C-alpha cells in the first residue's frame, strides 16, 4: 500500500496535522517513537482544558486519531529514501512503507537526528533550549521537494497549543497545494 503522506512524530504537531490531512481524505500514516516532550509536562495553558497532564492529553489525542481510522505505528524512523517520486520510510521494527510525501514533526533534540540524516538544511533558532531548526519555505516545505516539517522542529515556540496549531497550518498548506486552491476545514452546526 502506498500512503499519500507519512508523518514522522506524534507530538501535538504531528497528531494535529494527521487529523487535518485525514479529514481531507488523504491516506495518512503516523509513525511515532513515543518520546514527546509532553510526556513530562503538566499543562494549565491548553485552551479548553482547565488542567491536564501531558500523558493524559497525548492519550486523548491518540484516541481521537484512532476513532478517525488514522494508521498509527509505534516505531522509530531510521531513514527515508527517495525512489523516483516516492519515499521509502525505514523503521527499526517494521518493514519499510512507501509514501508520496513526508511531513516531519519529530520535535527537538533527538528529533533533529532524522532531519540531519536526510541532509535537510538546519539553521539557528532564537528560542530558549532550542538552538537549531529545520529551514522551511513559506509553505513549510524543507530544502527537499515533497518533504515538509512542522512543530518545534521548525522553531515554533515550545508550547503544545502552538505546536498543534502549526501542525494544522502545515496540513492545510499541503491540502491547499494538492487542491490547487486555499482550503479550510469547517463544519456547520446542523
Ligand atoms: C518538562 C516540560 C514541561 C512542559 N510544559 C509545557 C506546558 O506547561 N505547556 C505547554 O504548552 N507546553 C509545555 N511543554 C512543551 C511541549 O511539550 C512542546 O512544545 C510540544 O510537545 C512540542 O510538540 P512537537 O509536536 O513539536 O514535538 P514533541 O511533542 O516533542 O513530539 C515529537 C515526537 O516525534 C517523535 N520522533 C522523533 N524522532 C522520531 C523518529 N525518528 N521516528 C519516529 N518518531 C520520532 C518523538 O518520539 C515525539 O513523540 C513542556 C515541555 C517539557 C519538556
């Protein structure tokens, strides 16, 4: 099976992007090594939630994705190779999968490794704790065609709601590019 898009990383950025991409009818797979920074966070600033632990928020979002039938793989991506127009995504424990495009949402620190392995352009970042980010264009495409990036990996402020919002924005950019016009995902109250 070939996926329209493979997302690497399942923190708030990657999971938010997955929700929007699947909502637009794309065949999405999200591969996550389960080391989101949220695992050690206690949040009192996530809109709509009074207070919540990071692990509880991650679980809620993961269940939301499962209910939308988004393919989730618990694994670490070790390499991504381009075969003609497609990508082969290699992992530690699963056979490679094929996708037409890649969205990196692998976060900071060890999350930068896969970007380095791909040879993406990395630039200085002016945020606390986060000194490097992946360089992207205005559509959040990286220096490699059809490889996009979002979340703290591209240097947004390290706040869960900002990472989630950025994942949604990048997903809408990709959907809009595929549709040939700007799109939103709105539903009207019945
Ligand atoms: C101690 C602490 C407290 C915090 N408190 C708050 C707070 O109160 N409020 C707030 O808003 N924010 C808080 N944050 C920040 C928040 O957690 C981050 O901003 C947010 O998680 C970033 O989201 P992200 O999706 O960009 O990256 P992450 O959440 O880090 O997700 C990246 C994901 O990519 C995966 N990944 C990386 N490489 C690979 C690979 N090769 N293959 C597969 N998967 C991969 C990782 O396992 C991880 O699951 C806190 C962070 C910390 C560390």
